[in-house]
């Protein structure tokens, strides 16, 4: 059964935070922000750029682009972040209502920055097993930049977090942009390394927590996490790419384009080098920063606009997310 990407949509807020502003807020040298972290600027949310609202705008663009009637959508999967308009709220149902997708049902999924890859795998499996699911909308928003304290050096690797929304529409028996196989790895030894330490049942939110700024992301064991992650991160990153390619009948020599999340420039270059790819076979998101699980869809859209994708190309979407999770999915582009 062939399942393909019928359309994508991206929403990027107009407000931007420059490298100079990040350097000023964090006290880091500008060359570190620009050259090592790889950030020129990044979008940050405006007054109306709420998480699910950005997902809805991106989804509307995806529908409009290919003139798809929202009433043909059978399933909506929310792929955005838990940090959204309200806690304990099913975002997919709100997206359904706002788009007028009256014949759909929906649910939310979460694997941090690995959510899009995971959701593509879930959607493909559901479409293959359920004859009533023919069109699926994946849509999400991200503004975890709200949860960053630029004076907290422990979270320096997250200073690239930005804001935006993205969407992808999958169709059964669609003979373009075919979804092939995927691979995912999760490692629970990192499960409590990066989190917001207050506001849950273990540490209910108090006035004192707010005054101390403890409602933001933090790293519980920065030295230990760094040591453990260095042993596994790049290894697993490359492993999921190679496994997804192998399952699809390809090798890394067949990759034409890599849609990769934003990471520090040296890590980005390392991955390309290990896979034998040139800088022209990917896009470094220095003008966007890291918009979480939206990065892969943003990269796809930018590549399409730049003429980097052609019929027959093997495209790999790859992600890594705190928790820790690594994932990749292979797409055969075009007809």
C-alpha cells in the first residue's frame, strides 16, 4: 500500500530574536552564538502566536496549497508540544473544530523533538490497518523558547529554541512523495535529565517557584548527562538513519537530501561528513534555530523552494529529542 505526502504547511512568527540579543541576554560572546551554536536569528512568538494557533495556521496553509477540503480528513494527529494554550487539553480536537474537519477524529502524541517522525510512523501504520483512514493531518506548534532562562548556563544547548507551526497531510494510494520505512530508538536513562522541575504532581507550582523562575526548563545532572550523551547521541543519530534506509532497501550512498533538525554547527557537519553528504544536500537552519519537531517539515519546505528536491530523490527526515529519543524516516520524493 502506497502512502504519500500530499502537502505540507509552515507558519513562522514575524518576531525575531537575533544572535546579538541572545549574546546580550546570556553573556556569551557573539561568535559563540553565531559560529558554534549556529544561530543568526530565530523566530519567537508574538502576542497571538499560541502553540495550537500556530498549528492551525500551518494546517490551513497545507490544505490551501493543494486545495484539499478539510472534510476529507479522516484523522488529525497533534504533533506539537505540551506547552500550549491550556494544560490537560486535547489539541487535535481544537484543530478539527477550527479547520471544519467535521468527519475526522483526533488525538495528541508526544516524543519531544522526535514527535513528527514518530507520528508519521503511527499514521502510516493506522492507514495500513484501518480501511476507513485514507487522509491524515499531522499538525503542531512549538514555543518552548518561553521556557528558557538565558542566564542558566546548564541550558545553553537549548538557547536555539524558537517558535513556529508545521503541518503535513498524508494520503493513502497517493503516488507521490512516498513514505517508506522508519526507525526509532529511545533511551530511558536520560528520562529525567531535562525537564521543568515544578508544576507537576511531584512538585506542585507555588508562588515561590514563580518568583525563583523554576517553571523553566532545567538540566538536573549536566555533567552526567553530557558524559552519557556523548557516548550515545551521534552513534544513535546515525544508526536510525542507516536502519531506516536499510529497511527501505537503500544505503546512505542513496541519500539525496537530509532534513535534519537544528543543532550546533560542528554536529551538523559531523553527520553530513559521516554520511558522505555535502552541505548542498541539507539546509542548516541558522535563520530559524530549533523549532522542535517542526524542523523536519520546515527543512522539507525550504528544500522544495530552493529546488533541492526532484523526482526519484531519496529524502531522510531525522530527529533527536530529549528523553532521549532518536528517529528517522525515508521518503522517495516525487512520482
